[in-house]
């Protein structure tokens, strides 16, 4: 993973408030040091989770979303991927 390349943004399309007929979209992006073919990531899904260590040393998983890879580009030795939230 390229340091500082990850981001998650969200926006409400249609107006600034959630109303009937509006869409709330979340986009996630990340750059990876990888030599794999970018077309292998077509229709791939990315699941993000945050792991928090709680009292007693155990870890609790906090889901952050499921994203569908929408675009992958190659820049030098990196894959830059943009993903949209899975609205299922």
C-alpha cells in the first residue's frame, strides 16, 4: 500500500439533505504496489474493517463497508483503484 493514498469520501447526490429520490454515495480509493494485471480486479469486492483491541487483549471487528471496484489504473509500479459502496 502506498503511504497516504487511502481515502474514503461520501456525498449526498441531489441536495445537501437526505430526501426521497436522493442517493447517498461513498467512494474509497487506494494505491497498491503490485505487478498484477489490473483487469484481474474487474468486478472485485473490497471489504474494509477496523480492528480495535478491547480490555482483556481481544480484538473487536468494526465493519466500515463493502465496496465494488469501479476503476483501476496503472501508474508506474502502482495500481490505483477507485471503489464505490455496494448498495445491496
